[in-house]
C-alpha cells in the first residue's frame, strides 16, 4: 500500500495527514521538554543515590544542554542533506535508547555519559522539528503549527514538574527516564509510517567548527561552575578565559568556510537575524528566573521541591492553551508585535517576582507565573514562525538548528547565571544545597540570598530589554499569500 503524500504548500488549512505529522512533532518536543524539568526535581534523590558531589551532579543538566547547544545546527544540516523526517525518526530512537541507559545507570559518570547519548537524540528532534513544520505547512498557517509545537514545549515542562515530584516521591528516580521508553517506541513507530521526505539539499558539515564551539562552551561552563563550587582559583579563571577567547576564534574560523556552522549569509536578512538574536537574549534573560524562583521557594520559604514547582504550573498551563492562539494571530497580523509584546510580559513577570520577600504571599508567584505563561505563549510561536518564514527553502533544517542552538546556548548561560548569583550571595556549599532543595535558610543568610536573587532579576530585566529592542526593530513582515 502506498504511503499518503505530504500536503503541499498550496493547502491553507490543516489536513488530516498534516495533523498526524504535527502530533508526532509535538510529541517529540514534549518529550525533550519534559526531560529538561523532570531531572531538576530528582536532583536531591539522584545525588544521594549515586553518592555524588553536587558540583559533579550538576553536569547531569549541563552535559545535556551543552550537547544540545553544539550539535543542533549540525543535526539540522544533516537533515537537509539526508532527509529531515528520516533523521527525526532516528532521533526518537536515540533519545529512547539514551533514556533507557540513563535509567539503568548505577554511577554518576555513567549517568552523565548516557545523558550525552540522550541529548544527541534531543538535538536531532529539536533541529528537525521546526524544519519539518516549514516543509509541511504553508506560511499562512505556519504560525498556528508552531503554536501547537509551543504547546508541546510548555505542556512537557509542566508534566516534568508534576511527574518529577510524583515519581521521585512515590517510586524511584530511574523511572523519570524509563517513562520515555513506551512514548518513544510508539512515537517512532508512527513517525516511520507517516513522516516521509519530499526533497533533500546537500549541505557539507563543519566538524572543526563544531569542535571549536564545543570546546569553548565546555571550558566556559566548567570554569564558571568550578568558581561557583570552590571560589576563585587560577584553574577556573584560566579555563573560563580560554573558553571566552575561543568564541571569537570560532567566529573568525567559521566565517572563512564555504559551509560554516553558522549560516552568516542567512543572517543578512534583518528579520531572520533579529528574530534569532532576540531569542538568544530572551533565553539568557528569562530561563534562569524560573530556577531562582524555585530556589526562593525552597531555600527561603521552606517548600518541598514538588510544592515549589507546583506554584509555577499556572504559567505552563497558560502557555499551553494560549500558544496555538498566539501562533494563529501571528499568521494574521505578523510576528513583530506579538513576539515583542511577549518579551514585555516576561519582563512584567520578573517585576512581579521582585515583590517577593521572606514573608510575602505566595500568590505573588502564582500571578507572576501566569503572566510569564502569557509572555512565552506570545513570543515563541510568533518568533519561530518569523525565523522559518524568512529562511531559504533549501536551508530550513540548518536555520531551525541555528535557532535552537542559540536558544540552548542562552539556556546554558541561564543555569550558570543562577548558580553564580546564589554562590555570590551566600556560602557556596549552602547555595548548591539550596539549588537542589535540600536546605532551608533562616535569618540574615536568608535575607542576603533574597537580595542576590533580586539582583539577578534586575540583570534579567536588563537582558530582556535587549531582546525587546531586537524583536521590535526586526521589521514588519509581509507573508507570502500565494
């Protein structure tokens, strides 16, 4: 029996076949998002179970994020060359196998290594999902499709928060990884049946550039995490400096290549360039806020990790329901106004969080979370749609990968920012224990930590101002109606 053909870009609505494809993509996004938050709540249990130091355990998160940051662009390029749908299905399989290996890990270094395997699958899913949407859906409904994909991201993060607390409390931490196995098997089976490639564009890989970028990010992260854990030393200063120097070296090297890791030619398009960089600064400025709020709730207010995280659920719920609506509005009115308004609401959410004190009502967190959900639901579908609408038809995979890469680099920076701020305001070991929810602060130490959190919030607002400006000056889009 012949397979159904993918809808062409002449269709102006979601066909039954395209809905199945979108459901598979959303499921892949949900899995990756779920695994980023579910690990946070299992941190204390994993740390105790595997008898690890806190500084080493942190690489369970950072290793995953660094692989995503470095590999995503190249995975998008491989998808352009060898088939995005084929690679997407392979990504599901690798992610599922990596999840199983993580669950069976009995040593912290094994778990970190298998998180790298899992991250390779996650990078493939991230890099190819946006490109497949751009292939299947015409510009008139693409924002709507990205809205549903955004729903998968926010719903996955919300489920990760809830399931992480339930699984680690009532079952075993290994099941935060085992839960991916049946989902991955079902999704890969459906994907193999329905996801078919219609065209390929050969793109040469930039392995040397990827190695340079990976080295720079690893050295920077290792130096800053070492600073947060142990204080200033010649080693961590040297590592961070070498990492920082390698970034301009990477840019210089990459610009000289015919097929660079970063598509500098595509960045000449102002709308695409500003959309990508506004996504980067939003990632740096906002993602650490969530973890700082969790640290406040656990370390200062004495909530359990599950109790603290449940207060943030309204934001994820709001983002889940509003994402498709905002995506549809961006199709109708363009992305600039909606995405820029999203950045504004995220800054408003931080201002609300700034009213938190050692005795303030916890309703402040609920309100701030709801406003942040509105902001994310506006920014991500509209901004992603703008990026893909202005990408060249043959480079959807590499541009989608580039967008994910800069967002993931920003996410790494946000984690490091959250840890560094905590380490600067209270004793380092206490800061790490607060980060994983094993210590409650009292008295003057609690007040000092709150001051450090507020300073981080001010820094986040300053970064979001940059994202706001870049988003607004991107230029007004004229979507192709043909």
